[in-house]
C-alpha cells in the first residue's frame, strides 16, 4: 500500500484522541518555564503538555525543533501515541520543520499503534529528505510489522 507522508496526518486526525485532549487548558506559569522530560500520570499532565506544545506553535518565530522533539518524546514515553501523531500534524501544518529525530518519534508512534503502512511512509520521508536511517529506524519498522502481524510468521 503506497502512502504519502502528508496523507498520514489526515488519517491520524480521524483516529483522534479523546475529546478531552482537544479542550484548551490554561497552562500554569511554572509549567511554561521548562520543557517536560516526562508527562505526569493522568490527563492533567497530558493536557498541560499539549497546551504547552500548542502555545509554542503560536510563538513567532517558532522555537527550535529540539524543544518540540523534547515535548513529543515525553508524550510518546507516556504511551499517548495518537496525541503524538496529532501534534506532529499540527507542527507540520504550522510550518515547523520535521527533522530526523522528529520523524523517528513519529515512526515510534506508528509502530506502537501497529500502523506499518504509515510507518513505512514516514521511512520514505526519511529517505526522501536525505536522512540516513539508523538501527533504531529499522528496529521500529520491524516492530511495526510485528505489531500489525504482517510478518507472515
């Protein structure tokens, strides 16, 4: 199945996270001061992380992709992979750059969700944009196939 990278974001939107994640949340000033290294348990920590991410998307000029990657990685570690896909879509549509590390985070999310075809589309984007895949990239692709149970075993 041939899938283009831009189509991933349309499909991810349809498989969106619960409606509570989309509600705007006022971010306390102490949360804004630092990039979270992990999302605290429960929806409050997740909502604060999403609100902080969206707030950063509205700043001009956009912050470093490193800051976005740190937030995406923290959300990914808390196993909210649909949220990661949605935030990557928002970042891409806001003009934010997706570097190799961002694409690997997105690849991790698709692998964990069992969307092997989308994972391979991200892999195509990695190659198209001139990045050299590493061992982690190939491991994630293999994991996506195993989760989707397309390995033929």
